[in-house]
C-alpha cells in the first residue's frame, strides 16, 4: 500500500468512526484536544500527514484504540470494506 493511500484511508477511518458516533468535526477536535476543526477536515480528506501524537489524540477523542484506526486504514478495501466485513462476520 502506498503512503498516500494509507493517509486517505486513515482519514476515511476517522470520518467513518466520527460519523458513527454522531460527532461533528468540532466535537472531535474538542475531544481530541486539537486546536482547530480544520485539522480534522484536513486529515479526513487525506490531505494531512498526522503525527503519532495526533493519531493517538484522535483515537482518544473517538474512544477507540489506535490499533482500531490502523486496522480500518490498512484494510485492502479501505474503511468501508472493513466495516462491511465486520457486518458480514468476516
């Protein structure tokens, strides 16, 4: 997997989990103790290159393990594929 693909998938993973929790980007920014919701937007669009510290903060804000975000991001079919597999019991 290319790093660009991983970045986009990580962004999609963050967006997927955030939406499933009924959170806005501003809610996640506050919960993650990040300064601006625009940071969340940049990451979700796959345009950012978040540091390990930021990924850890996002996971805390989303109330998931960092490994859960990584698993979603690394799935061959992206976060949507991972969610579909979970729903199908795979």
